[in-house]
């Protein structure tokens, strides 16, 4: 009797072992991005004109961005991974491949451009942390580089953009610089501000402004009324809804979960127009 019970238990354990066979893990799929060129857009007092120029070849300043945006979605719908080779550029078609040469040490690297930025000063391109390390300027943070367009990436969804006729693009830039500013500032149309935070310490406000300066122009706006002791830290103004949403997402990616979009006051719009015109 006991022997039969023991054998039965062995059979039960064997059957349980068979049932509990582990399945292999399925890799997490990475989102595929879309081909994107986009319309001219404005950040602060500066216009950007996306253009597919197969002859693009520029020299300028490169910076890099990393931990604060890791795991966020790029401008064309891909996943930003600071450990992978990628870059952000304000006007090149997305995604595209460029050759970047660090003019300070001669290192070269082919990089996938899949995001928009940088939007500060005369910086030419923003690289992932991994790309900056490969090019030898992760520690310094900035480097003088040459950026040469190679081709569109071939693995994106949608229809690839066609090369822009450069003369037409330049004509659009000349007309749009003023006319599009009037459209944004006139007829009661307001731009957007990304309100990142409001703090009571002016020194703290300036520190936050310095941290956010790599995203877009920063405004420190004293609050009024019951909140008069607070200083609002705002990005913008921006006159394109898609760009405003993208900036909002990037601000939240920095940890400012309470960031929100606000209407740009008329004086901000007027000032931006005067500076540009």
C-alpha cells in the first residue's frame, strides 16, 4: 500500500515537472519609426526649415544628451536609447544616416539621425551618449564636428521624403520668416509656452533655467496675484503645436511631471516677431 502511494507521488511529480516547462522569453519589440521631414517650425525667435538636401555638409558644434531622455520616444516615433548610436538634428530628414567627424581628434562615425534638436545657440547636432563616447567627447560635452549626409535610413515606415529643391526651400525661408510670424502673432492666434515649474527661490529658478537651456529658450516669468512670490520657468514661445508637444514630452522626461502647455502672452509673441523681423 505504502509502496503504491510512493509510486503514485513520483508519477504526480513527474507530470508536474512536464507541465512547468519554461517557455523561452520573447524579446521586447522595438518600435519602428516613420519617415518624417515636417513643415517649418519656430522655437523662441528662431525658425527651422526641415529640408532633404542630399549634399548636406556642415561644420559646427556638437553636444550630447543621455540619461534624462533614455527610453523616451523620438520625433519620428523610435525609442531613444542612450547606449545606441543616434543623433538629433533640427532639419535633416528622419531617419537618416550621416557621417560625423570630430575635427579635434579625427575620429569618424556613421550615426542614425532620428530626433529633433538641439535648439540652443548655434549647435549643429545633438548625439546620444554612446555616439559622443565613440567620437571622444563625452567628458568634455562639446566638440567641433563635420556632419555629412549619407542617405535615408531604409528601415522606417511610410513613404520616404523626396529631395527638396534647394532654391525653392530658400525662397520659402525668405517668405515664411516674416509671413509665418505674422500668422502666429496676428489675428489673435497665440503661441505656446511649456511651463516646467514654479518656484519661490529666484536662485533655484536660475539653476533650473540653466539645466533646461539645452532644450529651447527659457523664460523666467514672475507670477502675479496670489502667486506673486513665485517665478515660473517656461520654455518658448513655440508657434507649432507638434513642436510644443515634443518639448513638453522632453521636459517631462527630465522629471518635471507637472509640466504643461500654456498660451503665450501677447507681449511674448510681439517680442519674438520684432526680434525676428
